[in-house]
C-alpha cells in the first residue's frame, strides 16, 4: 500500500481529530455563541466566528454579525490559512495583502477588508479551526488583539474538551443504565467519576501560597453542584472560586460546567471578580435550559512585596469566607452580594483584604455548616470555633476538617467542598 505524502497524512490526522470531538453540524450552543460575541466586543469588529475546518468546508459553530451563514467553501482560504500556523493570522488590508488580494470573500458580498484569526489547538498540536474576527474596513490588529484571540481560542478548546468529556460520560452512563439491575456498584462509580470531571484534577502550584482542598460526597449515586477551582490569570495574578449549584444530577452538573467556564472566561477580561459574577448571573438567566440557582465566592490574588497576597473577593449569595489571622478568625463577607441566576439586576460587591505571612483563608459550601452531628446544627459559629483552635496552614486545616466531617454522626446530608489557602511565614 502506497503511503500518503507527509502533508496529506498530517491533514488526515487533523481531520480525525476534528471527527473525534463530534462538533460538526451540531446545533447552536450558548457557550460558544457568547465567546463569538465576546470576541466581537473586545476587538470592536462587526463580525466574529468560531469555525471548524472540515475537509471541503469551513463550518461555523458560532457567529456574531453573520446571520444565516453556517458554512463556506474551504477554498477561499482565510480560516484554512489560519490553521496552517501556530500564531494568530492577521490581515490588516485584504485588498493590498498578496495573501488575500484575490480572495472571493474580499471581492464578494461580504466585502472582507481585514481579518484576524487564532487557531483552536488541541493538546497534541492539531488545529481544529479558528476564533476569528472580520471587518469591512482596513484596520490594524495589535499584539493585544492577537493575544485576546489566542486566549479565547484556548477557552473554546477547553469547552470542546469539557463537551467531549460530557459526551463520553453520557455514553458511559447509557451503558451503565443497561446494567443497573445487575451491578449497582458500577452506577456509583459512574456518579463519582462524573463528579470528579467537574472539579480540577489537582490544584496548581502558586509561588508563596499553600493550597489545599477536599470534597466530601454525601451520596455516591447523586451528582451535586459543589465546585471550586484555582487558575493563573497572567502577570503573577491568580483567580479562584468556590460555589454551590442547587439541586442534583445532570442538571446541576450542567450548571456547574457553565459556572466554571464562565468565571474562567470572565477572568481573562474583567478587572474585578464582581463583574465576573455579573457575567455568570447573565449566563444563567440567558440559558433557557437552566433552572438551577447558584451561589459563589470569586476572588483574585496578587503577590505583594511583603511576601503576602492582596485579595479581592466577591460574593453571590454564598456563606462568608473565613480569614484566619494570628489574632483570631474574621468572616469575609462582601455585603450586598445576591443569589446568582435569580434576578437580572442582581448586585455583586467586592471586599479587599491583605493576606499577610501567617494568614489563611477558608472557603466552604453550606453542606458543612448545615450538618447535624448529634442532632444539632454545626453552624457557622461551630466552624469558626473549630478553625480558630487550629493552625492557619492550608493542609493542616483541611486535614482537620476532613477528620471532623468523617466523624459526624449522622454524616452530612449534602456535599461539602472546601478550599483553603495560607501564606507561610518566612
């Protein structure tokens, strides 16, 4: 059998990756639509698309300002050219640029005069398509514009991975349901696996900060909506959040995925976490398939010269964080933060504190404080008293709380998510 030329072989591999994500010809998706709208708004252009490059066409998963167009032939070459390189593909004036001067999109009804596209790239280096913006007038795209497109392309790739993970999980669920009567233990394993896909596999290392977390599942057969994450924002800054979605099962898991994606995306372009919570509130209200409400704490950290961290924290209807200092424990509660997904005009406010060396911070969901060990509510006062008697070091604090929860009788009836951070003393 004659081997394919190297270029053809690479293209066949790329197309196999496109097929693996099962994204072509799928119906509109609010998450991708919001990314396209965000690209248009951030770069101040009339048209933006998220495209997937197939063998003979460029198919649009999402468009902004391009009503009624779902695909174009691959031959015109803008998106097709953009996936041929790692860096964003930029055309300031399509009429004078020799790469595009003869392009039919330039001379046709669309009248494209400028273009910028960033490839959507898998972890294995295959470029599935692009996040791109178009204008009907010449314009220069700055390095910041290119970086913004690259960041949005990474967010699209994250969403494709989450979607593929969910599809894989749902297929697995279908197979498990067929065996449910024979193997209940397998169903429990599925629920646990799905829950873990909604949480980061591990917390990232943050220079100068100790992080620890714990997730207690009240039921091995019910997926609930507690979630948390810590992630880099660039320039030495870090974002984090912890939240709780009402309800259980796949509906709660869907909202959990939406919340994680929205807050991570908001951190790319929002200066403060209250604006990120406002974006999540809007996303929950716009998604017609979502009926669950959500509470969350969303924070941003920046290292300070004294070895500590400056913290900005926003709250949306969530229990307060606990600030552990050598002289005691203080509730950090951004007063005025409202429940997410309930009202279009909900307000979210911030609180700024400084975590000095020796300080710690604990975020938790109400499955802990609403537990009834011995028939009595544990409560926020019980939690504050417990942590006040222990070191602020994140790992020691989480170890102590894990042991506490395991000793509750009866055990908590709701899931518990814990996220702790501390600044070690020099």
